[in-house]
C-alpha cells in the first residue's frame, strides 16, 4: 500500500512538473534556412510565387508522390492556393500566398489538418553578387497548448532538414532555368 501511495505521489509530481515546465516554454517558433542560388531574383521568384512551381522543388512533394493536390485562386501571387491530402508523412492542409513583392518576397499562410493555429512561411530574395540569397522562414504560434510547446522544441530539427533539402533542389532548378528577361 505504501509503495502504491509513493508511486501515485511520484506520478502527480511528474505531471505537475511537466505542465509547469510546459508553460515556461516559448509559445511560438521560428525556423529559417537559406541558400545562395546562382541565378538572378527574376529567375528564382516565379518558382516560389507560383504554387505549381513550388511543388516542383518542395521537399514534401517527394514524401508522397500520390498525394492529391488542389489549386485555387490566381495562377500566381496573392490569393493563389494549394490544398493537399496525402499519406501520414504529409497529412492534409492548405497554403495560400498572402503577400507577394516582385523578385523580393513571398509570404504564405499554412493550415495543417488537425492543428488549430495557422503558420506562415516567408521567402526573402536578396541579390548577392551574380546570384540570389533565398531565405525560407517558418513561423508558428502554439498558444497555451502545452503539448504543442513541447513539439515546438523539436521543430527546427524536423522542418530545418526539409527546408535545407528543398532549398538545395530550388537552387538546382533555378540554376538550370534560362535567364529571365526583365527588360521592358
């Protein structure tokens, strides 16, 4: 009986500590990776600003080649939408371009199935010599959800590696594109 009481007290203390520590964890996460692409911003930008182009280099497209993709809104820029449904590796969700600044920045909102908070992904293009530095950032809020806060601690490892793979594929794709003509 005494060992059961000790066990129960230990479990209660553990749960209280787990919850207490959970509330001290950050309620948001920021992950960012970048690559220098040997192509001008006007070559890289269309591969990001058009969600069909995005799926040509997205690391998640390779995780489930049979996932269902549904496009909506304009072909590119603000309002372009992509919804997906796939295996357990990709799940379900949607992405919409909410900001587009020609050859400089694309910002999307992401909604993942079963997750109440929307996230954002921002692509920033900065000319660098004869190429372009592409930074891909992911920002999400976890609110007061303690489990999400614990998951937030692991996001960099999960998403960061995929971002690096995606950026490497984007660089290869952009570097193989013919130079875009931006003269009027």
